[in-house]
C-alpha cells in the first residue's frame, strides 16, 4: 500500500517536468521548434534542469543542445545555462576536473553580460563544489563573494542560501556555536522571504547539526517540521534527504528498527524518483550501520561496499572515510583481520587528508574579512552622509544667492571632511591588507607544517599504532611483532631526523630563531658532521673525503650553518648507492667561502633541479636504500644560508652524481651583520 500511495505524489512531482517535455515535443512535432528562437532555447534549458536529480543522462544530452543552439546565435544567457547544465552533470558523476572549468567559464560569461542573477547562482554552485571536495578555504571565499553580490542585488533568497553555506562549513568543523549564529541570520532572512519550502530546507540542515551535537530533541523537532512541509509540497529530493537525517537521528540513539524504517523510506524515493549520489552514499552507510547494530553483518557489508563503490565513483572523500570505517568494524567483528587492517589504514589515511587543520584555520579568516567589510561599510556610510550634507548646502545656495560666501565656506569645509574620511579609509584599508598578508603567511607556514606532520610523521606513527593495536588485540603473536622491529627502528630514526629539521624550520618561520653571526671554524663544523654521520655512511660502504683547506674561518651563525652541512651530507648519503664517494671542498671567492658537497649518487633531472628549492616543494623522496625524507631539509638549508648572506644552488647529472654549493661570508677583522 505504501508503494501505491507513493506512486501518486511521485506522478505529481513529475508533472512540471512532463509539462515542459510536452511543450517541447509539441514544438518539435509541429515543426515549430526554432533553434534560433531564444524563448525556445530557454524552454529547453528549463527542461534540462528539471532532470537534474532524476536523470543525469537527459540533463547532459539536453544541456549539449542548449549550448550548441546558443553558440550558433551568440546567445550568452543560453550558453551560461548550457555550461551550467553540463557542469552539473560532471559534478554529479564526481568528475570535478571537468565540471569546475565549465562553471568558471559560465561565470565569466555572466560577468561579461552583467547578469548578477546568473553570477550569484554560479558562485553558489562553485562554493558548494569546493565544500564537497573538502577545500573549505575556497568555499568560504566564494560564499563571501556571493554574499556581496546578493546584497548588492537585494537577492534575499541567495543571501539566505549563502549564509547557510557558511553555517554548513562551521558545522562540518563541529563548531556548532558559530554555525548556529549563522543559522540565526538565515532564519531572519527566511522570515522576510515567507517561503515555507526554504524554511523547511533550513530546518533539515539544522536538524543534521543538532544531531551531530547530540541534541536529539531539537534535531527531531526540526526534522519533523521539514518533513511535513516537503510531503505537503511534494519536494521529493529534499524529502529523501530529510528521511535520511531522521534515520541518522535514530541511529545515533541506537534505535535501529526506527532508523531502518526511515532509511527505507529514503531508499524508496531513490529507487523510484531521485538520483543524487551524494545523499545516497550517506544513506547506504547509514543502512550498513543499522544492519551492523542489528547483527546482520552480511547486509551491513553489502550496503557499506555499495556506498564505498559509489564514493569512489564520484570521488567523495567523506563517503570513502565513512564507508571504510564501517567495513573495518564489520571485518574486525568477523575475525577477517587482513581486510579489517586494510580498511583501517584507508580510513586513517583519508581522515588525515580531509581533516587537516588548515581548513579550520582558513575559516578563521572569516572574522577578519567580516571586520574589514564592517569597517568599510561604516566609512562608506560616513562618506555618503558627508556628500549628502554637501549637496544640501549646494541646493541651499541656489535659493539664497546672497550668502555665496557662506556656501563656499561650507563646500570647503565639506571637502576637508571628505579628504579626512578618504585618508581614514585608506589608512584602515592598508592596515587590513597588512593583517590579511600576515594571516596568509601564517596559514602558508602552518599548512606546510601540517602537511609534513600528516604525511611523514603520522604515517610511521599510524603504522606503529596499528601494529601495537593488533598485538594488544591478539591479532598478531610476539614473534610476529619482533619481525616488525627493524622497520619500526627505521621509521623512528626518520621521525627523529624529520622532527629536528621541523623544529628548526618551524622556529625560523615563526620568528623564533635569531641569526647571531660570529667567527666560526668551518673545519670544525664539517669534521663534527662527518663523525656524526659516519656510521650511516659505513652501513652503505660510502667513503667521505674532507678536502677543506687548512682551518678556513667563516662569519656566520654556528648552529644554522651546522644544520646546512648536516642536511647536505645526509642527503648525499641517502642518494648515493653502496661503495660510493662523497667529497667536501671549500674555495675562497672574494670575501666569501664557496663550500661544495659532491656525491656519486643517482643525480637529478633538470626539472627536479628547478623545483628542489621552491617553498612549495615538500614532496617525500626515497634514497637508494628506501630511506625516507620530507623535502624539508633543502628548504631549511636555503633559509639558513640566506639568513647568513649566502647563496645555495645545485648541479647534477642523472646517474652520475650531484654537487650542492653554498656560500658563506669569510671571517674578517671588522663587524659583519647577517640578515
């Protein structure tokens, strides 16, 4: 009976699409469809978007026609709609490499024809795309741009949507306080709009937020309000989402039978009416969790694997994380340890990638940007008030000509006010720009730090945690644990070396290191580092030859140049095969010493030589014996050499060897200062 009842409103939902299709078919059948008629093209565009969550293949084929017909007659609005339709098709398939250029091309066209309506809509689409792929910084920037345009155009509906997008970004970061603050703004705008469907969409998203915050009473109140509205108005794509959220609320409370009931309602809509893979992934994983709770492991595996397959298809990182976690738990419960470990490693790797703290730091820029906008608005309003006052004096001068001298005085006074206001605006704008630049540099530093920590420290530590967990759980024996010790020793040594470099580089970036030059014996630094690294070189039968002249003296910071020499020697050992040779030399060049570290290693290509010292280069590399490095060492060398007024460069031939050169000031009898 439920299926019978559901089919009736489903037919009602498709009536609008069928009406559009009927109009188009009638035009074609009577040979009255004219591909050069913009009203016919607009009809075709509306028909394409009516298939957006129902039949993406139809969306694509009709969107192609809209784009072709519009280009033939140079109809910019039609081209925008065609590009938008094709972009939505590729986006729904998870192919953002194709969808994003199409959306951006459509946005450029909208800006050319000054269609703010299209521009705001496309900005919203781009923001949602970036948010879906986990790039919250770009999502935030696009939402802020959209809010400016929507406010300028007085588009209250888009203001509601864009503010709700920002609330969603905070909710994704589990920052419920700020998310609710933006939802308050959204609800104020919604009250002005007076549209119950828009209200219901907001209630659904707020219900999801309250569910994550474990406020199940508020979550249930909001989701029930939204479901009533969606059922009444037959909005079935949102209704499928609302059913799924309600199922999640029951699932979080371990009320598995009720959760399964509402998931089944949502799944029924997906089978008969809706095509939205993003929501379907959450539904599949939710059903997998329900069946796991009901101890129906075979069904749990089925739905979790279906969700994972769909996540990979559309490249949903969050979907892969959630489904991998569920599959790990099911396989672990059933004693399938190899598969459980594989899914656990996938879950941890993807989680580290998605939840890097840089996204949360990017959101912190919002307060600065909003503060800047507030200051700018206050100055603009003061400026407008001053101009209005000036106009009033001018109008008054037309009526009372005999007080011309007074009017001239007032105009002069107003000009002075204008200049002062402009100066204040300029000063505050420069201050805000400087603050933004500082925040950008801090974010850039933190992003690099977290990238290194995430990829080169968490990996070995995560492996160690996984092995220890398997040992404590009884999944591996003591003998098997001992077999892992050589690998763990290598990982710990890599972590130690990386941490030393990371601490030095991090303090340097955060202005925690001050360069203090003095007279230093270069021979002492080189000899010390040769002794320090001799055991590693000996393990590979590598010979290190010190060809420095007698007691060369340099004017530099002792610790910083020590770090440079140690990193260059360590790299030479890592990339030199067994029985190789490393030579260290120093030559006088005017008032500088030119130091070189030459090896007979694997060498580098020209492309590698161009990119090796770039700030953005932090790619993990592996030596001849699979030794691991972060790429941080050379960045650190470059910064340390530059702080001591020197230069660093490389010369290399693939399969023949590499030579790193750096210069450092020669010690003199007068005072020298490093940068």
